[in-house]
């Protein structure tokens, strides 16, 4: 039997590490190149919803998620007060990227994968067998993501979603009693500060002063603060010879809580075609087309649905309508959940 073609994965986040570990279980030689190290914090809602049992089983994720808090309720808030508390059709996982990425990296290495941290690979080079899981694609500097962990914060539900002027913010518990506070804001010149003070300034500028006051009375974990700008919430063109997974393929607006699930699902969808290529069945361009076709079929509806709702969540003129529908129990949670997941 001929040895398997080696696979390189550029980017050691959820999609890259999960795919790398799954390929190692299939005895494929894999090297992952990650620009940073582990553990580390990332701008992320850390509210993992919509992750199906088939993906969990295919990627052997159950042991990594076993101790993650399970979340079932969502409180939609406006002007700092809950409008309605709803129950999710299925539970979500609450686990920080600080913990989850490190667990995935350790599992990948345990399975015999080569992990190269603090190593950058030229993004433009795409030889056969190289997969790009490099996270978000860069877009116009319109959106700013900010995140910090808070301690000693009591929530109205497992997840609080706060709507502001050109902003929405999610709060949900992760491990060890911490609450992840993650928000998406329109870039503003009137909100300034260093580290967590920058988040509080953006909350006030977005009309979320009551939430800023709540956070100001808690212990904010400065080391957990992250910021990221230039987010692009769409799917870019895929070159025939360049295979992309996770956020590098498409980034869904964060209010869905579905970004982490999509990263894992994209890894599961790529596994079979990439493993077949590694065994010598088919060429690389054929493999890229097969993977991208799978990703488009799986994610097309949820990306379109999320893009439509994203505009309502950000618009001060549309938010009252969304709030009124929610308060009157006319917002169809289950159909929306199905469309987004």
C-alpha cells in the first residue's frame, strides 16, 4: 500500500484542529501551522449552539465538551431590561476558546499530528494538500468585535442578548463561573479606551449604559480581553485549487451562536474528500470542488437567513419592531432556529 499524501492545515482554530485530528484517526499524516500559541483567548461568543450529534460523533468531540455548561434559555434585552425569555429547541454548550482550542491542540498532538505554533505560512501559496482554516476573511473596517470575561455577574437567562444602536452584545456563562461578554459594534470614533474600558465605552456609545454599569461593578478579567476589526459576513469566491474551511469559507453573524458549530461541521464535511485524496483517490482540484460544494449545500440557507436578521438587529429603526414582535410572542423562534442552524 502506498503511503498517504501528507496534508497541511494553515490555521489552528476549531476547524483546523478538528479536521487535523480526524485525519490523524484515519492515519493521514497532518501538519498544522498556527500563527499563535495555546491557550489563548479569541473574540468569540463561546455559546456553541446547533452542533449536531453526527458531527460530535464524527469528530470525537464528546470528551472535549463533557464538562461544558449546558444552556437552554435566552433573554432578549432592550434598554438594559429583558423583553422576553425563550427556551432553545436544543441545549447549547458554554465553553471558552481558551479551554477548547487548547484541548483540541492537545488531542491533535496525542494522535500524532505535527503542530507548529507561532509559525506563519504565506497565505497566497496553495500547493496540493494545503488547507486554509485561517479564520475570518478581512472585510471593510465597519465592524468591531470586543470580548472579555466577567466574574460575579448574575444573568436573567443562560444567554442575554442586548440590542443597542449599531450593536448587539451576548452574555453567557463559560467554565469556572466566568461570563463571556462579547459584542459586535459599528466602528465609532466617539468610543475610546484601553482594553476592557474600550468595551464599556462602546456599550455607552451604543445606548447600553445600564449594561456598562452592570459590568463596571464586576471583576473583568483583563487578560481575556480581545478585539478584532474588519469582519466580513459573507462567503467569498473559492478558487478551484484552494481549499478553505471554517470562517475562511464563510462567517455567519455572531448573534446566531452558530459560528463554532459551523467550524466543526465544515471540518466534518471536508473529512471524507480530503481523506480520499490522501489515499490517492482523485486530484486536489477535484477534492477542493467537492468540499466547497458540500459546504455550500450545508450552509447556504443559514447564511442567507442570518444576513437578513443581522440588518434588523443592528438598525435602531427596526429594533422596536423586532422587540414588539418578541414581546407579543409573534416571533417564530423554532422556524428561525431551524433556518439558522
